[in-house]
C-alpha cells in the first residue's frame, strides 16, 4: 500500500509502517518504530525490540507482513521477575515463526498459539505474563487478519477516520486477558488465558489506509481524536516521515500519562469504577 502505517506503541511507543504497492497484485508495509520504556529512557532497546516491559516485532514473509506487540505485566517485578523477559521472548518466538513461514496469513492466532506453547515447553525456566496483539497483512488478498488478547490493540484509519479496530478484553477493571507462565504449583493462582481466547477479525484494506498497533499506554492516554490529529500531519510515507510521526505520538502519550490535570480515557474509566486518578500514572498492567 502506498501509505498504510503500522503503529505499535509499547507503554508509550509507536510502530508505524507505510504500505507500498509492489505490483498490481501485492501490497507491502514500510515500517518504523519508536517508544519509551517505563523508565522513559527514549530509544533504549533490549534484545528483540523491547522497550521497558513491553516488546514488539516486525517480520516479513513471501506472502505477508506481520506486526506484533506484547505488554509485559509489571506486577511480576514484585516477585523478583523481570516482566520484559516474557513479552520479549514471546515476540521473538512469534517473529521467528513468521520468518520460517510456519504460519497461515489468515490465522494470526495460530502464530500466537504456537509462540506461547513454545514458551511453555522451553527448557529454560521463564515466568511472566503479557497481553498480545498480532496483525497480518496478506499482500495478495489485500486483507488484514488480526488477533488481540487483552488491552493492547489496533486501529485502521482511512480518510482521517477510524474504520476498523480491535475490541478490548478485560476480566474486570484493570485486569486484561493475558498469557502467563506461573511457577510450579501456582498455575491455578496466576491469571492466565488461552491464546485461542484472542479476539480475531479480518478486514479489506485499501491503498492509503493507516494501521496502528499499540499497547494500552497509547489508547489509555490518547483518545481517537488526538491520534487522528497526529496522523493528519503525516504528508509523505517515506521511512523518516513515518518515524517522526511515531515519535510524536509516543511522546504525546508519555507526556499526558504524567499530567496530573489531564482526564485521560483510562482516568475516566477509573472514575467510572470508583477510583480518582488523572492521566495514566496508574498503569493498567
């Protein structure tokens, strides 16, 4: 596609990809990423495109472009577990499966399921939890296939309007669906959902569409109209322009999260549930 962008924001990060048309049949993504970890050191990447506790991947195969984001559950830190290890390992595993061609473009939940079960069978002990969102562009059919578990998600923007989006999955306030690996004996105590529980969708995309994938820190701090305002500033679809837009959105989400006077979407949701907060200093997972 000529100007399809793919955003992925991990806590306050944005991943953008512009789609270009390679021939009369195929579309492809042009992609850039930017973000903040929870310590908000800009551009600090761990192995596997990991910002703070969250991770993302961008992979390309013969028939599809694939994007993924995972939001590590920070509460594991209280038990001496690095939350980024689970999300980063999950995303690296999914990326490898795509690059090896071990997936069906129309079935992104298969990528998530295979990646998660590989983690369960890993000989190296791994503990943690994360939400996850995977978006697959089938370049030949021009269809976008998605799966989303928890409160990460995606938007498809066309002509300055949101035309398709993911549905958030919550057990109850501030408790999203999540994949988990618990310590032995604690399997029934730690919240864990099946990857097959992810919400799935398919959608026909067009040249010029914008695809945005993100973790909750973007959507919890920026309502749709703010995101759309930033996207309107994107005039060209080269890599530098896409990266600049990603940086702008990530920075704005970060700044709003720590504005004590800002009534964010998350703060409004918290108030609806009897809590008095502003911005998104209270991270959702």
